[in-house]
C-alpha cells in the first residue's frame, strides 16, 4: 500500500513522504540562563503566562493554576516566547504532552512563555501545526517519543533528539483537512467534558445542601411536604453490617459456580453491580464465611481503599474486604445511604486509622451516627440522586465513546 493511511478524505491519492521533524518545524527550547524566573518573580496574575507542567497536560492545555511574570521580566528572557499556532511539547518529567497555541487560546492568553521542561515546535509554511500536533498525539507519535526519550527516574527529550523524530507527511492541503477534522472532534470532546464536570459540580452542591450540616436537624434544601426534624441514629439500628469470606482457592469444587463473589477491586464508578469477575459454588459458600447479600445491599470496601461503594442489582457474596450495609427496608433506603458514600468513607478512614493494616470492622461501622429523615423523604432524596447519577453516567459513556472514536481515527488517519 506504500505510505498511505487506511482512512482518507476523497480526492487525495498521493503517497505520504517521511521527513525529520526539523524539516517540518523549527524546534525551540526555553531560556535557561541567569534571568530564568524563580520565587518572587511569579505572580498569580500579570502580563505573561509562564507555562508549567500543570498547564500542558495529557488532555492538552489546562489553565486552572497559572503563574505569571511581568513584561519586563519576559523581555529579559531570550528563547521560549510562544507565538500563535506554536506546538508546545513537554520534554521533561511527564514527557510528550502536547498543547496547540491556537487562536482561541491566544485570544484569552495573548502572552506566554515555556519553562525549561518544554520545547516549542514552530511549523514552516508547508506544514499544518494542527496536523503535526495530532500526529504527536497518535500512537505512532507517542511510541516514537518513548523510544527517543532517555533517563528512567525522570525521562526527558532533548532538542537534538526531537530533531531526529520521523514524521510521515502528506501535502499541506491534506494536512489542513485532517487537522481541522480532528480539531473539531477535540472540541466536541472538550464540550462533553465541560458538561460532565458541570454535572459533577452540581451533584457536589446538592450533596452539601440536601443533608444536615454539623448539628443541624434539617438540611438547607428540602423537597416540598417534608417538615419533620431528621433523627440521629446508629447505622446498625437501620441495617445489618455483613462481612465476607473467601473459599479455599486450592479446591476447584468451591469455584466457578452460580453465585457472584466480589473483590474490592471490582467496585469503582458504577452505582450498581450485577456481575462479578469470579463466582463460587453452593459448597464454596458453605465452606467459607461468605454470606448471600440481597438485592439493594450497599457494598462497602473496608480495607486499604476504604469506602468504595456500589449497590447490588443481583444477590451476591463478597470476600473479607467488605463490611456491606444491608438496609432494613422499613427504615433505610438503599440509594439514600449510597448517596452518603463520602460520609461513610470519611468515617471508615478515621475509625480504621491507627493500625498497621488500615481496616474498619463491622462492629465499628454499626456504631456510626447518621442523621436520617422518615423513609418517604429518604426515598425521594435517593430517587433524586439516582436520576442525577444516571445522567452523569450517560454523559460519561458519551465522552468515553467520543474518545474511543478519536483513538480509532488517530490510528487510521496517519502513517
């Protein structure tokens, strides 16, 4: 097939040509001399943004934690001033992170400089900065960066090494088309990420307002029709706390049965779980301290990594790394208590601290004090957070799908 990508825009048929990166762009390092800024030179606001590792990330440019230098200080420096459409490449520590200083960023941050752990790639008129930036993000680019970097404790890329970087290039017209397409996809991903971050922030706000703070008897925000004070109860009065166990791994008769058996590593971002990686048999259940937990049980990891939670969508068992909460259905709503994961986690970490092997027991979890309203209010709160979590999960799936699509395009659109 020659030097041609698997996926191509109509009208382009020529082979791509292999070049060294220095043939396509000027490679510039930052000023490392006597005027290099330090200490009091950095301000929280000012004329020139002095880029740091927090600004050039795996996801591209991020401008949450910024440090600035004055125009006077900037003028004392030699190399390293960022121009429109420059590509910034991190060359020390977390190497290979890419940021494209395009028009949108330039409008918001008109003056910027790189630090000593970065390089500027300034493309010539025959090459597209957007295309080259995307190539560097593709698996072909990442692989090459890893190969030419050196130093195990703190890998780094030198200007000399990056000059030898090989890149296969089409004509400028095709570069522009590919760069624009992938940038549009990046913008869509960024939009979905912002929406997801906003939803997570909203949830954080609701969690703060919908449960009583400190010694308060009622929360700040409440559904209509509920006026009674919340009551302080022990978790053990509202639920059973059930541990788990592991059948002997040397006996095959105990394993690969019909009973789900969870380990703490399986509990992550999902609200509900209904299929474990490993299963046990009826005999394995009898010959261990594992217990069948009903649907609606809130799994709670009780060892290092304390406080990860998920609700059982199907009855199951766990290993001994859990102290799971089986709600009394007349007193405690599953999603209501699941929504208080942060409180459960904090209590578990504080209570379990002090020993060599951090762990919280079922007895300790039973003693946890918790403010609760009547069951109907719990159910309404639980239903509200369930809907919000479902929306967050939907946005997360969309975002993951877009990222996978981008990954696929990067693999098929470059040589």
